[in-house]
C-alpha cells in the first residue's frame, strides 16, 4: 500500500515542481536572450531530459553487470517511445480540452470550474484558443529525429570494430541541433507572456539569482522525485503480476518522461502550446543522441526482440505525426491518437516476453 501512496505523492510533487520549473525557465530564457521556442527545445528539454540521461549514464558507465548495462540501453530506447506516443497524446488531449472550453465559452456556457451561470469572460475565451504551434518547424524537428533514430536502431542490428566510436557522432549531431536552434530561434524575437517569478511574486522583474535558484532547486526536486517514482514502479510491477522486464520497458519510460508530460499539461493549460510541443521535440532530440552515444561507447549496443519492437513502434508513431503535419491534419484530436501506439507496443510486448 505504501508504494501506491508514494507513487501518487511523487506524481503530485513532480507536477507542482514542474509548474515552478516552467515558470523559472521562461525567465531564464529571457535572461539568456534566447528565442521563445528555444526555451522549450533547449532549456526546458535539457532540464527535463536530465533524469533519464543520468540513469543511462550511470547504468552504462558504472554498471558492473550485463543486466545494469541492459537497463541503460532500455532507457535509451524507452524514452523516445514514451515521448513520441504518450507525451504527444497527452498534449493532444489537453489541446482538445482547451478547445472544448473555448467553444463552451463562446457559446455563453459556463466555463468548467466557473460558478453556475457565469460564462468565461470574452478575453479569457479568446486566450483559451488552441495554438497548434509551428507545424513547419515541428515537422523539421521530427524529420531530424527520424533520421538519427533510424541510424540508432540500425546500429543495434550490426557489430563491427569501430562501432563504439560512432557514439561521438551522436554527440556531434546534438551539438549541431543545439546551435541551429539557438541561431534560428534567436532571430524570431517573439517572447512568451511572462508571469511573475513564483519565488518573487511581488516583483515585476525578478533578480537573476532568484531565477537561477528556482530553476536549479525545482530541477533537483524533479530529478529526485522521478527517481523515487521509478523505484516505486519497480516494487509495484511484481505486485501487479508484471515481470521486471515488462516493468522496465513498459512502465519505467513513463516515469522517466513524466516531467515532459507534466510540462506539456502546464504549458497547454496556460495557452502556450508551442512551448509544450517544443519541449517534447527538444527532449526527443536529446533522447535520440546523448543516451545513444553513451550506449554505443560503453555497451555492445545489440538489440533483442523487445528493443527492436520499441524502435519500430517509435518510428511508426513519428511517421504518423509527420503525415499529420505534411497533410495539414495536425490537430488536437489526431494528435491524441498518438498514445494508441503505446498501447499497441504494450499489447505486442507482453506476448513477446511470455
């Protein structure tokens, strides 16, 4: 029973910590003079992708047994899968929820949570409109991810002498992406609507030290709560009759990507859908490169059936997303269906491991 209580408690802590984190990281982006989308693709993505990257680093570099190294490789493959399916699906559902609220408001119906007979004010109704983000940029990011991910999966099927050194190319690929995001986004000049820093609510412009302290403190709490969440899942899995392998490949990725999912919920709720989508796409680029580079350098990087299945499902989910973006069908409803691919993965994984 205590494990279930801790699971819920960790999820609550991660959510409220993410609220403080996104509030601080927006101000950090303003202090560093980076563009609006770079706040999501670079700053927020780096922070929220840190927990799973550290898990991979510790497992593959300091792991003494093959099982520990396999956990690191599994984390490197499970992260992109959870982001491409669950994270995008949750974002789509939140977009749909905001659009529904806006429709009710424009029709004069009470907004959810508002007193009976009191419709949402016109200004709030307009602000509740869903911004589907920059479809062209999102398509470009996912194309980059797909190209890198295909190479990542292909390398898991072969073995040759200099394969470990190719891990350095994955680090270089992220360096190119980082530089491109900073330069391209910095020219836009479109900032986000900044709310007062939660650590200094009464100051219109917070002190730089306060921005840094709130960013680092919330990031540390998110990291610790995420790790505790993963440990509780490891204990809950057997209680539910799930093997350790199923728990590692099916449930742990959701736990490690929980910060990105929470950020998406918060930013879409605030009407900043572009930042939510940018955070996910930026985190996916980190997941496709940094953990993969570590895995190539410190493990044989050979895939078994479950790992190949996760790679295939991830690629299918990205193809689905690219089709939506290229055909103009990218919207809240179609994006919500991305989560279905994770259910397909679960349905195929359990018999595979039986």
